[in-house]
């Protein structure tokens, strides 16, 4: 997924009440089929549809593909509800269906939460400045945790696990010669796969959410993605396929940056 973090910006409770929308990310196990993902998100839609009035939610969207899933809720500008906007978003998050292997992430006003479906799982989070040092410390700690009574296993990717993530490797020399900005290239790919929010459309005092999305047929296959054009600094265009090549890679360990600090998280499954 692609996200832009804003650091050292403080929001008051009054400001957070003015939020117009909220997003909840869903991470499915690799073995989940598109049909299983669709069925899970259908449950979410049915739940929200039945409580829209109570929660003051005007509309909602669900986006999912083999790479990601996301629920996006939009609040009514003139909403009347016993729940604040933050409380309504948290209520939806807390009531997401629990299913083995599915992880839910909601970035709330306090910086973010992640929920796992098993109450018998706990997570250890290491925070520091050096990602490599954090990973080294985690590797030293995990065998010690595994020895503790009641610990069934640790949630760690098998070192022998095969490639499970497709990457587009940029040919930097060719991109530079053509004048393609890597940030613009990344943004184009993000928009193609996930869509992008545009400024709201104002109509008779109402603000209508607008989202730019590629049609399914324009992003269904790698071939389609390769044919998408990106602008160059010389005023021309280049196709994504001309400056990238696909590769299957092993995904990175779970490392996150928050407020300029890097964190490394690993899980412990208890009896």
C-alpha cells in the first residue's frame, strides 16, 4: 500500500470531530481467494448499511484486489448521532467480522490501532532509530520468548518462504534518460491500483466525495499496467513497462515508521 505520513502535526479533539471520512485497511492471508475476500467485505457492507443512520454515515466504499483491501466511510455533513465521528469510526472498526488470519488496521486520532482475530495472540513492539538493529534485537529476543511457559509459537516469516510479493523494479538509468520522476511513477502506479481522492465537489451546499479510479479492465493484468503512460520532464510520455520490470520478491518483515521512529513487531501465540 502507499501512504504519506505527516509528522509532528498535532490535532485537537475539536478538529478531529470535523473529519469527513475514515479508512480501515484489511490484510488477508495469502491463501484467501478473491471470492473469500469478497464474501468477508460483503459482511462489512451489510453491517454498515444496517447502522448508517445510527452512526451518521452517509456513504461508504469498499476496494479490494489481490494486493489490498480497504473500507472507506463518509460522514454526513449535517449528521445527527449520539456518536462523535471518531466514536462512529472506532465502532465500525471494533465490529469488523473476526475471521482467522484476517488483520484489521485503523489509523485513528491517536496514531493507529491494529486488531488481530485471535485473543490468544500478543505482540511485542520494539521502537528505535535503526531498522537493522531492531531486527537484530528481535532475532535475539524471539528464542527467549519461545522458551516461556504457555507460548505455542512465534509469528515470524519462515526464512525458507518463497517469493510472495510482486515488485516493479525501476531501471533508474533509463528513467533518468527519459526524464521520469520516480515519485510520479510511484504515484501513477498507486493511483492505478488503489485510486486517488480528489477535491470534493460542491453542489448546492453539499460536499460530494470524488475518487479517481482506473476501470477494472485497465488494471486487471500486468500487461495493462505496463501500458499506462507517465509524464516525463521533457513534456513527453513513457510507458511503465518501458522503465520497469516485474520480479517476485519475498516481502519485508513488518517494520513501521511513526513520528520519525522505526518499530519492529513480532507476534506470540499463547495457549
